[in-house]
């Protein structure tokens, strides 16, 4: 007799209602390497799925047009986190973000498990963290 396994829910996506969907698609492509994997156009509604290459069936961002720009307070640290392979990669993202005018947290070191990170603002006002040294996002051994 087989024993039924209990499976917990698994996070698969986050949906963002954005004011400028094209600017957000460009941002997440240029800064995060995400690619469009699905698009649905309806009258007055565009829905786009973005994923990291190779992770299309694991986790996606769903972007929907028609949202409003966010105005997060300086002390509001909600964000999306992306792991990078080195401190130099964090510095490079921070440099690009500084040139683009969207750097919000310059690179800094924090004790484990936070590591080395910087913060960038996407075109809709969401904060995005790029980090190295966290125990999350490590490639499989």
C-alpha cells in the first residue's frame, strides 16, 4: 500500500501590475538577464511572462500593464533578490545602475547570511537587490 505524500505549495511566480510594461521588460532583460517566455495581448491588457533562461518552468515574473508607479519610502526595504557569481559582478551592476540613475543602495557588506549587495530601482519603482555570498541561489554542486 503506497503512502500518500503531502506536498507543500511551491512559489512559481510574482505578478506585477506596472505603469510602463516595455520599460520593465527592458530593465529585467538588461539588468537581470530575464527573457520573455509568454505574451498575451487583449484589448487594453498586455500580460508578459519573464524568466531566467533555463528556469522557465520554475519561477517567473508576470508583468501586466495598467499599473501605477510605486513610491517606496527610503526606509522600505521590500525587494526582489538576484544572486550574482562575485563581488565584482555586484560592483558592475552598481556601476551600470549609477550611470542609468537607478542605483538606490551602493554596494555594501553585511554579516552572513546577507553578504555583499547593492540595490537598484526598476522603472515601476520596485527595488531589486543584487547580491553575492548569500546561501540562496548557489548553483548545484
